[in-house]
């Protein structure tokens, strides 16, 4: 066996090993993308489901609280205004804390994505 044949055989083996590595890496990336998309869609579905039920619950609690405050003050308008003011105050607090909320969300998603 000559040096050139040996070199040709070695380069063919290296080429074959490289092709197998690329194929397995490609399959791994596809599987990782599928996993991340599945986890993200599952998270989105849970957020929508739980969020919609919580929204309905908060709606009933808000109406009940407005009626209760209205009876307590003997004025339904003031009851609804106070509840509206509470929701406005809550919205302002959430707006002021939006960067912290973003950072927590990004931190959580980065743990899920890069694991």
C-alpha cells in the first residue's frame, strides 16, 4: 500500500466521520427545536387557560366588591368608582414593575431554552 493510497483512505474515513457528525448534529438541533417549540406552546396554552379562568374570577370578585362597597356607602356609583380606582392603582404598580417582570420572564425562559 502506497503512501497516497493510505492518505486517500484516511481522508475518506475522516470525510465519512465528518458527514456522520454533521448528520447527527442536524438531528440533535431539529430535536432541540421541537422540544423548545413544544415547551413554549405548552406554556402558552397553560397561561391562556389559567389566565382566562382567573380573569372570569376577578371579574366576579370586582363586581361583588363594587356592589358591597356600594351598599356600604349607600351609593353604587362610589362603589364602582372605588373598585375602578383600585384596578387603576394595580395597573400603575404593574407598569412601574414591568422591567422586573420582564427580567424574571427572560430568566425563566433562558433556563428552559438553554438546558
